[in-house]
């Protein structure tokens, strides 16, 4: 009898007394939600995923001013009324004004604080911490609030008229004069900045010989777009509203719901380009008699196109002379490319308006692939 034999027989006897149990079928996996820890069991990963997506999606806090979401850093120059603010997915907020102590406030107070602050640096942390959410989501904004009073903005309008609009020529010096006078008012406003950018944009686009410009032609677009962003915030002011619409026309933005400005030539031109069949010329009856007081300068390219649109609508019939006028403008050497596109659009729309569809084909084909004209030119071309 060897030691090996003894061990083997011991193992045999052990195994006889304690047989390995049958493992049975694979147990069912229990899928439970890690976030709400409820007792509910989900049969498949898919069902658990659907539950998490439905109940525990991380919603970032949202703050809208007007209908726009502000940037992280934003200058606020217009008084915020509580109805302009929309807040969603926010459970609480922390606010810090001018570097003082952080205050924890409720959502309702946030609207009050934002609408009552007229000046200062306001840092806001919006928090979404519903208990069923896996994490707390936060969003921070840094607002620099400088609310200019209506009187001061009116004063800016007056200085703008005096130093720029009423002058015969448009120079960078007059822009400088405007800024100098506005600075004396001691207001830090995007309103005056927007007006300056608009006027310097015109100068860059027109490139008068008297000005020694070091910036390239296309820079005017940057100035226009920057002015557009700033002045859009002051839409309740007539001057800002008109300039915003002129800039949109100039950079070929034709909003679907165009809000009439009261500047007939512009309203008519937008109406003509956007939807020639809907132009009702009697709506613009003062157009040809009234020469209103100019409220802002306009670059010559835009002026020429507004005049062309007026001419096209004013004529009783579509004639070869009118067509020649349109062609000359559209093929002009001095107009910028965006203005030429508009000239083709006015030419085509004019022919459609006067029921000379065969004459509309040539100009409309030229812009049928160019945004935003392609949106409404293609259906017209198809119907020809
Ligand atoms: Zn859950």
C-alpha cells in the first residue's frame, strides 16, 4: 500500500459522498436601473436603455433671451423684461453680481434679478439637479449688463444723423467724429458699435479714392454681419430695424417672414425677389412720389438694386429697354458678386411679374443653383 494509493481512495470516497451538483440552466440576468434603484426588473438591455433614455436623460439647463440662446459671454444692452426670458431644465441657480458673494436663488428669482439689473457683471450658474438624474448638469453664463436708457439711444440717433447721415460724403473721419461724440455720452453700447460697423462696411464696400483703405473688399461682409448681430438686439428701434433689413438685403438673406420696414423701396424689392407673383404695386403707392428724409446711408450697390427693382415694378410692360437695363446691371464690372446675383433675381422676377416668362428663363438659370435663390427659382423654372 503506497501513500499515493491511500490518497486516491480518500478522494474517491469523498467524491462518492459529496457528488458535484447539477448546475442547471443558466440563471436569468436581472437588469435593474442603476439610477432610480427601483425594484423593477428589465428583461432586456434594450428595455433598460429605453427606460434610461426616457427618465434619466441629462438635460442641460436652457436660458433663452428673446428667442435666442445667449453665448457664454454676452453683452446685454437692452432692458430684459421677464417675458423675454425663458428658462427650462433648471432646478436652481447661483448668481454672482460684480464679484460679490454667490447667492443661491430659485428660478423665479432669476427672472427678477436679470430684469432688474441695469449695470454690472453678472455670472449665472444654472443647475439641473433633479434627483432621478444620474448627474447634476450645470451651465454658466457671464453677462456684462449695460442698459442704455431710451434717451441716450435717442441721443445716439441724433448724433448719427448729425455726423453721418446729413453729410454729403461718407468718410472714416465722419465715423471717427460720431464715435468721439458718442463716447462723451459715457455709454458702452453695442448700438453705437453696430452703427459704426455698418457705416465702415459701406466705406469698405464702396472703396472711395479719398480713403486709403488697407482692408480687402470682402471685409465689408464681416462688418455688415457684425453690425447685423449687434443691431438685431435693438429691433424695437426704427433705425436699427431699417439697417438690419438693409444689411440682410445686401448680404442676400431674405427671411421668409419678412417684417416690413416702412422703407417702401426695400420692402418692394424684397417682396419682388422673394415672391414676384404676390407683388401688389398699389400697396407701395407712395413709392414714386415721396422722397422721405434719409435715415441712414446705404451703399451704392444696394441703392442701385433698389432703384432697379422699383423701375421694374413701375413700368407697365416688360420691354427690351427694361431688359437691357437689368442685363447691364447684372453684368456690371463694378458690382460685387452678391449684388449681381440680386440683379439677376430682379430681372427674372420682373419678367415673371409682367407675365413674360420666356424672358425670365435666362436670368433665373444663372442663379438657379445659388443659395438662397435656388429655393424659389427652381419651382418657377420648372413651371416655364
Ligand atoms: Zn431608472
